[in-house]
């Protein structure tokens, strides 16, 4: 059940209205069955997987709290992690491993060909697995006491707004919210709907529209030239941001309407002046998860600079593998890891170089230069994230050697599946998107709208609705959110 589907437009109002009407003591139960219904709308069988993960982490966390020795606590942590990661590995990485095994056996001259396993990747398995495992670690560290209410914990793991693609919530933020009485609140409704509308703008007006060009180039890179490659690369950077942040906006918005607060997941990532800063602004819930539950346990920066740099690189390598069982994702993660290690190694050298050259690092021109360099590096790395294979990624990048700048002005852009009128809508919408997000750094446009009189306020609301209905790109082939595959 997609957020941008008719089914969800019927499902969510029913869930919210009943939630506001029923007594507090059964509100959690209503949300739990609604969340499982939401997840089962993709494949009912996979509800057993999320239930299994929930039972394991709930039970082991109680046992961790009861354990009297550190060794027993570590044993139950091991049981929780090994069982959950085994499930994740089977469904996400088994076929990848079998393919590597088959290639290795062929290279060694062995006639072994293990067939692929026939199953679909459960939607959102990486997200809810990480969220459940964070609960185990929090209990082990003593940051929280384990809950004895299995139902509310099951709701924490399966809460439908952020179940499929995050943000990955922490126990301390979300779980206590299920204990409070949820009532209708007009301000929450207004704030949530504005955020949902903004998410739909990014998804159906921009992301789904420019996906036409991106898909045409990436699906057959050998048939395209340098112009097609550079256009697809730039547009995919916009597409993945609009698509993923749109899901987050809608998730936070619908949670807000129902009385819950989810964490911010994006903070203008494309104005970052370094890759390090980019990851403080992009997919914040995952970045902080890896920091708190992988980087710090690996030793963080406690054992010297060399160990710190190795830990950073490993985190990004694993982050790439988390995104998908393919060499391209591993390379994507490794590229970010290498660049961040480089930034850490040569930070002081860079600052000295700027000083020698007389560059004023506080000037807008210098900041813009850093932003463009960072965006370029991110865009190049996205090629491996988006490409279907390593060879396709190399083909896209190799095509750049044949880039002809005249193609930017002769209308060739309209040969990639999107009509001129549609491309103009996309371009104007992209400019509008980044203008609004940059302006929002200084002041709240949303609050400025709320401060207007009722006639002007509601005129803006209806204008937004009509804009989405008229200019949305409603094509079923583009409807899925990119991060559903993870």
C-alpha cells in the first residue's frame, strides 16, 4: 500500500478517525492491527518475519535485563543479533552470495551452479530490523529499561508511517509516545497535512516525472552519449532526494496528524560543503544509527587516528552493503568512505592552503565552490547506486568523454522520453523546491502562511491541492518509492 495510492487515501483517514474516537487503553491495539494490515497489504506471509523479529528482540531484551553477569548479557545480545541478521541475510544477501559462489567456482574450473532462491525481498526489512536491534543494544547498555508490554513494543517495531522506509526511530523517542492519550488536534492536523502535501509535491511532481529520463538512460547506457549521461546523473541526484525525503515528509506528516513525533531525516543535504557534512544532513536516522551502534562499538576515535579512519571506512562500506546486495552498492559506500577519510586526513592541510591562497572561507563564493564540489562528488557516487550493474555504471561515466555542450541548447533533452512541456514543469518545480528549502533556513514559510487571514490561508491550501492534481505525474510505473527496495 503506497502512500501515493488510492488505497492509502482511504486507509489513513479511517485509521486516524477511529484512533481519535476510541478509548486510550485500546488506541495502541488499533494502531498495531492497522500497522500489520498496512504491511500485509504487500504480502501477508512477510508479517511472520516482522513478528519473529519482534518476538526475538522483545524476549532477549528481557533476558538481558535479568542476566546477572556481563557474559550472560552478551550471550543474549549475540542471540538477538545473530538471529535477526540471519533472517536479513537470507532474504537480502543469499542470492548475492550464491552468485559470487557460482562465479568463483566457474573461475576455478569447477562445474557447480547453485540455482537462485525464488522469493521476493520483504519490504522494509532492513529498516525494521535495525530499529528492533537498536532496542536490544539500548537495553544492554542500560540506556532504557525493557518494556514488559509486548503489544506496544510490537507497535514500536511495526508503526506504519515509518515502517517501510524510515526514519529509523529510537526506543527513547517513539516507544513512550504509545503510552499517552491521543486526541484530535487541529494544529497537528494542519501541520501534518502541509508536510504531507510538500512530500507529495516532491514525489509526484518532481521525482516521478524526472524518473522517465533517468530510467531511459540508465536502462540502456550504451545507447546514450555524454549529454544523456550528465543529464541522467544530475536528475538522479534530484530524484533520489525528492523521492526519499518525500517519503520521510509524508511519514512524519501522517504521524503528526495522529499525535506522534518522528525524527527529522533530512536537512538540506545538497548545501553541504563536504561529504562529512553531507552525511550529517542526509538520511540522518541511518547515519546516527551507524554512528551509535557500529562506529562507536568499533572503537570510534578512542584508539588513535589510524583506527578512527579505518572505523569510518568500514562504516561506509557496511552502509553500502546495507543498501543492497550488489557490487555497485559496495562501491558507492566505499567511495563515500574514501572521501571522508581523505577529508579527515587533509583537513588541516586544506585550511592552510586556503590561507596561503588568500581565500576567505566565510565568503559566499567560497561556500558555493565547496557546495558544488561536494554535490559533484555525491552525484558521481550516485551513478553506482543507481546503475543496474558495475559495467553499466562504468558505461555511464565513460560516456562523459563524448559530452557535447551544444546539446544543452539544441533541444536534445526532449529526446529522453519527457515532452518539452513536462520537462519545463519539472525544471520550474525543482527551482521552486530548492528556493523554498533555502528560504526556510532563515524563516518558516509554513508559519508565514499560518499567520495570514483565513481567506488567504485557505486559498493557499486549495492552490496546493489543485497544483498537485494538475501537475502531478501520475504514472504507475514511477509510483514506487526508491527506498522500498531496502
